[in-house]
């Protein structure tokens, strides 16, 4: 159980930062303009949140019964996912690059 939790947290951290590190829309299509718009990054973040949640549900099902959760559980998980995305956001939008 401990390995599954650690694996899920690492996967969530990586998935939360991917939209800010990859310039392709959904990792496939190049944007028509120079860089990907912020709205695309938010949509990718939302989709990846649900994908990681589905993987978490599968891992929980492998360990035993799946417990019913209320809205508070999902709100906390969404907040944690946004916190995990903060390093990618800082790298993309707040980090000052030399010569820029």
C-alpha cells in the first residue's frame, strides 16, 4: 500500500507539471501561434487531474474495496494537484531568463 501511495504522488507531481513544460497541445499538436495559450495549459491540467484520479481509483481497487468519497475529498485532491503544478508554473511564467 505504501508503494502505491508513493507511486501515485510522484505520478501526480509529474502530471501536474507536464502542461507547463511541454509546448505541444495535449502532447501531440503544435500550436498555430508561437506558444501554447494559458487556457490550453489549464485544460490539460484538468484532463491530467482526472487521468491521475482514475489511476488512483484503479490502484485502490487492486488493494481492496473502493471507498465512497464526498466532495471534500475531491476538492482537497484538486488543490493538491494545483500545488503540485506550482513549480512548472513558476518555471514557465515567473522565472526570469537571461537575455529575455
